[in-house]
C-alpha cells in the first residue's frame, strides 16, 4: 500500500511538471460597430459592421518547453463576422494564421505555415497610428499584396541590444502552376528594426514573382517590389509616426479596395499601379487616464503615367473601459485625383465611398 501511494505521488508530481512546461491558450477579439459611408455609387450606406478597429477572431496558441532554452510553439487563428456570425469573408478555417515552429532563446524562432509578412508587420505595428484599424487604416492607401502568405518559412532573430531581424520565404504550392516552377507566386520578405526606449524604427522589403505558367513553360514577367521605412517616437505627451513606402514593378500596388468597384471608372487604373510611393505622418495623443486620440495624413504618388494620386486625412478616439474592453469613434476622408478610386474602409472591410464614420466597441479575451 505504501509503495502504491509513493508511486501515485511520483506520477502526480511528474504530471504537474509536464503541465507547467506546456500550455495552450484560447484568445480572441470581438469587435462590432456602426459604420456610415458616403461618396460612393451607392450613395450613403449605413450598416453594422464587424472588425472595424480590429478583425474579429478566435485563436489557439500553445508552447511546450523542450529544455535547454528550446520550445515548441503553434498558432491557429480563425476570423469571423460578429454581425452575422459567419466565418470571415472568403476565409479558410484558420485563414488568418496557422503555423508551427521552434523557438530558441539564443538562436531565434523558426515557424512554418500561413503567417504575416515582415512588410505587413512593419506597417501595422510601427508605421500606422491606427494599427491598420478604424476608418483611418493605412490599408486604405498602402499596397494590399503583402499581408499574409501561405506555405511560408519565417525566421525571426533574437533581440540584440534593441536590434532584431526577420526573413520569410513563401512558395506557392497551389494549383498546377507549382508543377511547372516554384517561382510562380513566390514571395520573399525581410525586415530589420531597432526598438529601445521611446524609439521604434524598422525597414522592410517584400518581393513577389510575377512569372506565369504557360503550359509546361514559365513566362518571365519580373517581380513586384515593395520597400517600407517606418518609425515612431514616444514623447510621452504624444507619439509621432512617420512612414515612407516605395513600390516598383507590375502588381506592386495592388489595392485593398480594388474589388469594391464603387468609385472606379473606365479612366481609372483598374486597381493596379506599377510604380508609386506612399507617405504617412501621424500621431497618437493620450487624453486622461484611458483615452487616446489618433490622427494621420497619407499621400499616394502614382507614377504610372495616369497620375491617379490620393490623399487621406483621418482622426479617431479610443476609450479604454478596462484592460480588455474599449469604445471608439473615427472618421476618414480620401481625396481622389484622376479617378484614383480609393475607398475608406477599416480593418476588415474595404468600404464603399471616399469618406466614412464609425463608432463601436471592442473586447479582447
């Protein structure tokens, strides 16, 4: 009997150690708001929308301590629409993120699966005071072809006195084109940054192959190349943001709002600008113990010959009711030139007009 009790005690202790070394967390965001859009072909559009400030999602992430500073990790994340309860638009079960990998405290992290690109992480986490949400989202004017990629291997370095870097390789293994060449749809991205004290600066690059499969041969079509330099600096009374993007080559400026089809005319660029630059300046200002004012101005300089430039002005306010729940309101207006046709959207939807106002609530768990 005594031996049995000792054995059970040892097993219980071992189980406790195993549980302490691994964990799985369920997390997510539920975001919904009222959106009023104007300036599109449909006139004034009023609606309840999902994922205005942050895309609504539910996810699972886990880690396991493998010893000697090495751990295994995974993330599975699915998007959904709060207003209808349906899964995210045209989204796979875990279409937001799905990856697994290994992380070392001394050598860095290697992950494989569907992931954000280094370029997009720079835009959302460093460049944009709206964090690519609300009506002032930088996604309204910055390129859309560099958000997430499937079939991706991503390496992230450890932090060395504030410096870090990452590099990603994405092979398109979908459809018959992958049987012709691994270059079809291939993307390569990288970024390097410095974050220390009030300063956070980053430089990112992304290239996408435009090569096409014709039968069993590959037609060389060059590549789309995107550079992005961004920085923010916290002055305590306000945080200043600045970003500058350069887009070169065919399909380098695919628009987030191209499929909206609300402002485009036969004289527009059709959603694609081969060469362009995009510049942003902005700020966030704390107001009281729980409020934050956000503002930005973005300019697109189209260099395709059509000169379809655009300017966006945006302002917003967020109030934290708790650590997990906040309310918000925002407004943005885009001035399109030469039928540029950009629309004001938010984190999850592209919008229907050249201006939009939204107010809503966001809860994270």
